[in-house]
C-alpha cells in the first residue's frame, strides 16, 4: 500500500478518529487505525474500541498502491502533526513495515494486516430519523451534566432518547439531579420502519465524543439509525456508532416533585453569577472536612446565597419574586450551577416545598424553543 495525502486532509480524518481508539487494551489492532483504499482516490479510516467506533472517508492526493493495513493511531497522529511538508506519504511493504515520509523527514512503524481489525457491527438500521446537527448537539449539551459516571443501574450511565412526532425528549439522571430537554424542529423519519414512537439509551461516554463530532452550523444534517444493539450516526463523510444500553429507562415521571408550595422567579444570569461566587468557597477541598454546601434562604422577595468552609465564607443577596413561606435549603453547589447554566432565558421559575425535597427549574414561559426541566436534590445541612 502506498498513499499520498495532503497533511491537513489526513489530520482532518485522524483527529475525529482518535476519539474511538482504545487506550486501555493489550490488543494492538484496536489501538490502531485501519487504513483502506477505496474506489477512486478515496481512503477509509476506521477506529473501534469494542464499544464505539468511527468510519470516515477522506480524499487522497494519489493512491499509488492499494491495500488495507492497521497502524498505531496515536503514533501516526503524532508523526503527521510534526511533518513540515504539505504532502505526507504512507507506505506499507510486504513485511508490514510502515514508512511515513514528508519532504526529507521519514518515520518507520510496524503495521498489521487489515484483516486483523475486529469485525464492525452492521452500520445500517431499520429505524432512523434525521435532524439538524446543531439542534442535536445543543440538546445533548443541555442534559449531559446529569448522566451518571458510575452507578449500579447501568441505564443511568446514559441518556434516554424518546422520539415522538416532531420532537425528541432527552432525559438524564444521576440520582442527585435530573435533566429533561425537548428538541423541536424538522425531524424526518428516514428508516424502513417508523421510529417516531420509540426510545433508546445512549451511553454517556459516547455522548461526550458525539458532541465533539457534531458541527455547529445550521446547514448540516445528522442521520441517526438504530439497530437492536447499536445506534449509528452519519455526519457528513463520517459514521459514528456505539452500543446502546440495554434495558428500560427509569420511570422519571413518577419521581418528579408534585404539589410544590413555594414559587420563585429569578434572573438567571444574576443567580448563576451568585452561585459561581459561592462555589469559590463551597468547592474548596479541605483535608478531613469534605465539601461545603451552598445555602439558599428565601424571605420575602430576597434570596440569600451563603456558604461557609474552614477557609472562609461568602454572602450574597439577589432580588426575586417569591410566593409561599420562608425557606432555608442546601445544595451541592456544583450540581445546582450545572442545572442553572444549562437552562435558557432571562428568567427562571423555581419551585420548592421543603428543605428535604427536590426543587425544579423551568422556563417562566414555555415555548417551542426552550422546553427544559431540571430537578436538583438538596443536601442535609448540619448548621
């Protein structure tokens, strides 16, 4: 195999492919990138960590000899990045010696035959939908902070996608916070079977990579297909795929707070800035003392934000509109900040009931563009 690439084109393919390269495995083939020559001057790059993978098509400057080989992905990327010439040539001989050259620079690596690469799942599903890439990216960003990293219930380590006619409801829950965001827009049913009334769970580690791959512009369309075990996302010349989490998501509607008695309307930016000031104290890790909480005190139309630790304290006041009794309630400051930061609009509607029950954060006026719902569990305060 012998292929010449423009350096920037090769890097544009290698950078996204790195997100699904295994770094914790002794199997050399999944630490590498599979390079395959296709028709014309097209080359396909594939990486796969046995849970998620990427296939991306790039254009070579010239294919001098066809072939299919695996080269260590991290080393190849590092080598290509330091090349100074505009053209980079990758050549693999019959003894699996890979030579990467550019100008007067040359590196040698060991390659594996392409057939050693693990078999990929079928990358086409019967059910699918398409929507603008920037909308999908926005929706994932709004709920990603509530995806659990480690939990005995595997479904909480992912986000639930619920597809309906003209909307997608995204939900995540880590036992301390719950996030729900509804995407509205032109959602096209593109599968052989209808996907307009279905739900599935995408792992959090895959969502972290997906938001890096999704473009921001409004002109890009993402196609999303589902099989029995995998979801396949087609983005321009790239295919990203991941295993889904098997099982049913929690019945989150059952745990949403009911009959709240305290209602607050508050400026989102002022509330967020106050919490960010409080976290300078609340997030200090003092040996043996744990992490301090932030306390919200409601009395009249003033919300007081305070936090105390062994190294200092903070006090802040924010004007608000308050209906109901006075209340003192404590939170992990980071959990509360993440939900307020993800919310939208100039003003937020916050409902509460008691110091031991969850609060909700919603838009003051719901619309087709900012339908979000956040729930945050309070912490027990010792004083």
